[in-house]
C-alpha cells in the first residue's frame, strides 16, 4: 500500500474495495477524548465497521515474543539525525534506548527533543502488526505524541507533519500543534517580544493572550474535534487512496496554517458535498 503524508494533495479519487471491517484506534498520552472520537466515527462511518479503541500502538502489540530492547533501539533509529540527510542514522546511545523504553512503559512521559521520521516510524509500527491484522480489512490509526516529519525530495528538506497515511496511519498530536504554521502576526510579535528581552515563558503567554483562539496549543480543549477530521482523512486514504480535498471548509482539507486547520475542522459542515456523497456510497457498500 502506498503512503501519503499530510502535504500532498493530488486528486485521483476512485473507489477501491478497501472497506475495512475494523478500525483500530491507538491512543496516545494527549488530552484527546478518545471515547468521544469513537462515538463520532460510529456516527460518521458506523454500519458494519467495528471501531475499537486500544492503548498505545507499541504497548498493544508488544507481545512476549517481542524484544523490547530491539524495538527501543529501532525507535531511536526512526529519529531525524540530520535535517539535511534523510538516510543518516547512527548507533544509538544507551541513554536514548532507555528513554524510548521509558516512553513505551510510561506513555504519559513527555517526549523530549528530536523529530521522528514519519515513514521510518510507520515501517517500524507495521512490522509489529500480527499477520492476522495485516490486511485491508483493518484500518490501524496510531495516535502518537512524538513529533513527526517527512523528507520532501522536491525541496530537499524535512517538513513537520500532522499525519502520515498508509498502513498503519499515524496522527501526531504534537504535530497538530507544531506542524501547521501559526498566524503571521505570531512570528512578528514574537520577534519583537524576544528583542525586548522578555523571558521566554512570558513571550509565549503574551502571544497566547494576543492571538487567543487562533492556533491550537498543547492540552487545547479543541484538540478532540480537530483530530476527528484527521481520522476521516485516514479512513478516506484507506478506502479511496485520496485523503485530501481542495474545499477549505471540508474536514479533508490539507491545512498548512493553523487558522486554515481550525476553519476546516471546527467551522465547516464536516465534509463537503462531494465527500459526503463518497462516504455515503462507502457506507452503503458495507451493508
Ligand atoms: Zn471534501
């Protein structure tokens, strides 16, 4: 199955027979209300598709036959080591392996530092799936607090991502905060405040107060409603290979700006007419 990150937007919609029997949603440590998310999916997709909430992807698939040290080492190797070279990896330091093990066993712990290469992380997760669940009958959506990025061969650099679609699909809750650009004023005001000598924490507080509501922050109460659209994108990718829409008010809009993301996810009518129609056909096919 090919993969797509949240930046591509070619329109090649065609219905494939990839209608899943199961949607497995793997939780992360963010404040997303996964029960509400499940209810939303049941309303939108429902029918014969069974939606299952699971704990974090790695914890769920970490059977007694799997070597935790080896998984932790591979996780370190999914990190971006050199922002100018997507192939570069090195032998991880023991402290990095321990940190990844710690994150697996204590998912509430904060993820520090570097970006993870979204496609390398996706490959690692795919390798953990049992054979019985490695088919198009399963749509696996792994939420992660790890910030992800993918290499763009077009401009030769990494881009932070909200999501990477494929098998499994990955949605990064920190990516929702960090990947889409904040309003232009944010960067202008921040520059002025930093130049004025204001302490870093106060700079962030001042920016949040001045631009209230115009970008999503960590622990933002709007996060659950925002990610509803991203999980729909994962579903459309799985069923049609086309996760994105050009309509700025459709939840499938591939937003590169926070304000565009907020409008598409919170101010529109879920899906545009065209995608409502496609979803209806898909859900009818299930019955
Ligand atoms: Zn649409």
